[in-house]
C-alpha cells in the first residue's frame, strides 16, 4: 500500500485529535444494555443484561462488573420574602442522572463470569433509590458502563 506524506500527516493528526496511539485497542468492548431490572422477594434487585463479545479474540470478555450505588439526596434551602416576612423553603431531591460519569462514592460491586448475564443485589433498604450499571471486562481492560437504571423499593 502506497501512502503519501499527506495521508501519513492526516493519520497522525486524527490519532492526536483522538488522544490515542496509532496502535490503540481502545473501544474493543461495548457497553452492556440492561434488559430487565426487577424487585424480587425477599427484597432484592435482579438485573439482566445482554452478552458482550470482545472485538479482540486474543483478549475475550472474562466477566461483568455490576455496580450499585445508593443515590444521595441533595437538600437546597431557599429564603424568600413574602409580604415582608422571610420564609425558609427546604427542598430535597435526588441527585440527577449523568450518563457520562459515575455517581460519587464507592459502589457495591458484584462480579460474575462471562457466561452469566444475571445478578442479584441483596442489600436493598426501603425508601432508598439505587442506581445500577454494568460493564464487561477482559484481562486487559474494563469496558464502558451501561446506561444507568434507578430502582426504589417503598412500602405500599
């Protein structure tokens, strides 16, 4: 194959823009998709996802990491003046969903082998919201996290 100097320059420029070396194997794993998230009895969260294959046959998927966070509430206090009186309004809401990054704090993690696409999280507490994400991993790399799914178990 004949490469001109312009072709080599373009190839190097694209590599630098991506921030990856020319021989990089980044992105050989895709993110799993959570197919089903159920509450089961006794209170537990059961998760099922699709199987992921590595694009590198020399570095196959060896398992999945299921990460479970307790979603923290954020409390905001607002002071407003109504008819000359200062009133305090306290508002509590869940931390927002961020598709690009993990929640703060260390998650509980369940590891399962590559031939298993289901896991059960048993440390469920009532009235707590949990965020669940899954990632495939190989000997050399952890793949991207799945999109988050949130679950909350409340008394009827």
